[in-house]
């Protein structure tokens, strides 16, 4: 039975194309063996410029990218790719966590996650699996968005249905989230009424509250559901959930009004909080 389920999973994984870019050929070879064994359609490239051209010409769902490379670094590669591709899900590999780019760079370039290089790829595989979940979610939203007609009633109905679908997905994953988003939405509306906001703004505030944690779909279960204290690397992954949420929702124009709420819901008036670089645990 286990072999059968693994076979089904590998067939499903094969529908997603992954490209890895690293100037160390040994890393590419190891990733190729590891990811192909997991059923993914894998392409490995050692030349960053060649990778950029490939992504221009072909469709890839996810990119694994080394940060320190020649002739230019990973953030420069992403800078070029984001000029023509906003949807590619990007995971950054670093030789050491101290060599990772600053958070504002990760945020500006819409990099969804990063991890340190290791002889074992368990942590990377968890990030890839979480990334694939996010990609699935984005594809579902795109499909919903493509079906929408110009009539207001159908637009509103699809909007509400998509909210329910995504909310149930994240609530099924995280026990803490069950009821949490409802309470955030309810208290936000009460505060908004006290501030004298318009009905339209109150509606946006409510939907933003319901959706603010949707990016947790892209956080590995091993981190999200961990009972003990998080490591610095795990906490860094948690802090990416606002950015992941924006990445997911930005594929449908109907969510444009709530993107600032999702993106900034952990920032504070005094400039602390995250995803700002000045955040403290």
C-alpha cells in the first residue's frame, strides 16, 4: 500500500517542473538524483545566465538557487528573472545562514524561502513540498480568476467561494488558526467602526482579517506544528508567511485590496515586528 501511495505521489510530483541553479556541478548532480527519485521533473544548470534564458523560454514552477555564485550572485539572478516572471517560486540555498541576503532583499525580490546547504536534503525537501502546496493554491486561484465573468453577482460569488476554500485549507493544517482568523476579522471590524471607516473599508478589513494567515500554507508542518521552541532558522521560515500569503493572493486581482493587510499584519507602529529587518523575537 505504501509503495502504491508513493507511486501516486511521484506521478503527481512529475507535473511540477523544478530548476536548480548552482555553479558547483556536484550539488546539481546530488539534487538531480534526490529530486528525480522523489518524482519531480528536474533541470539542473551551473551557469546563471543560461538559467535566466531557460526560464524565459520554458515554464518552471519552482527554482532552487545558490546565493554565492560566479559570475554573479543569486540575488542578481532573481533581479533579472523578476523583470519578466513574477510567479516563479524561489528557494535560496546558502553555504551558511550568515551569508544569506538581508530580509529586505528577500522581501523585495519575492523570494519565498531559504535554507543552508547540507549533505542531507531533508529540510530542502520540506521547503519544496511546502512550495508545491503554495503553487497548487496559486493555480487554483488563477483558475477561479479566469472563470470569473464581468457580472458583479458572479464575481462576488466566486470571491466568497474562494475565501471559504482557502480558509478551510489553512484551518485544516493548523489547529491554532481555527477560529483565530474569525476573531481577528471580528475585532478588526469593531475597531474600524469605532474609527468611523466606510462600509467598503470595513468589508476590506473583514476579508483581510479572515485571510491574513493564508501564507502559513507555505510553512512546513514540522515548523508550524512544532511544540518546542523554534530554532532561528525555523523562526525565519515562520516570518516568511506574510510574503508567501501575498505571493499566493496576488495572482487574482479580486484580492488586490487586502494585499497590504496580509503583507504587513506583523508590523507595528514603532517600526518593529516583521517582515522588517529590524524585527526581534
